[in-house]
C-alpha cells in the first residue's frame, strides 16, 4: 500500500504566510479587480462565510482547481464552509491557513493543532507504545489496532488531557467531493475523555488506494462542534 504523503519531499516549506497571502492577492487581482465576487473577495470571506448557503464553499470547484495551492475545505458545526490553503509542509505535518490567519495543522488527515478558534487544540501527543496515530498505521499496514490507543491533548489552558480511542472499520462508502465520486472506507473512532465525562465519535473516510483521508469529522472538546475537513485539492506529486 502506498504511503499517504510518500510523494512529497520531507521538510519542504511550500509557502510562508506572507507569500501565501500575497499569492491570494495576486490571484484575486488578476483579471477580476472590478468583480465583487472575485477570488480575492471570496477568500476574505472563507471563515465568516457570508456567501452562498451553508452547504456551499465560497469558491467554486473551477476556482479551487485553478489555484496553485493545495486546498482544504473546512466547516465547524453549522457554520458556512470555508477554504484553507496549504502554507507549509514539514515531513508529514501540513499547515493550512485561511486569509484571516486561522491555522490548522494536520497529519495523515488527523487535526493536531488549531490557532484562531474559540477554544484551540494547542497540541496532540500519542502516548501508546508505538506513539503512532492509528490512521498512519492503517495507511502503512492496512490494519487498525484491536485495542484502545491513547493520546494527550492540550485544549485552551488545559494540559495533558487523556483521550482513549477505539477504532472500527464501518464499511465501504461512496462520497462526493466537488462533484467527484470516491470509493472509501469509513473509519470510526470512539474517543473517550474520562476527566470530562465525555465521549464523541469521529469519522474518517479513508482511500486505501492512495492512503489518503479525503474527508473527516473530528471533535476534540465538548465546547466546540465537530470540525469537518475535506481534501479539495491534494498537494501535487
């Protein structure tokens, strides 16, 4: 099975945030300066979401395809959908940024850190003996752990919150992203935080052929609704 991000050179910086936002300005200004729905204007609304309905992205599939950046679709709870672009790559760690400086860090489809939300996920550390996300294990071996796995998360000012997770394969499904159909396996994670007397169910739609997580719904604390992520445009090989 191929690695999820194996075609990407490790430790490569794609864009710093100044270059990224400058690139967005260039995209928006090119050929549409007088258009109130220009790409630039749409990008500046990606988190406030004052365009279209809550089921739509503020950029069309054609606009996303034409952008010279890998892109991530984001939705927090019932808020309108937003688009983030890939800013940097550090090995398998991907940092995504919105035009108003909200930052997500992901690895193998897992949301590890956020910056700019009401209650940020400050850090994630796997404490199981392998110190490996089961999603990464699935990508490399095609299997999920039979027992519970553990991690610690820092959320807001709370540090080292213990999370116990159990994973199950829930079958093959067909999903549509930007009009393209993909056949994927749905992986369910039951995440239990005993200190909070709380548990949640996260879902990851995993492509065994590419070892990519194309879609996910992840909740890391009870104060925020699930964060939905969709890989709209992966990093080019």
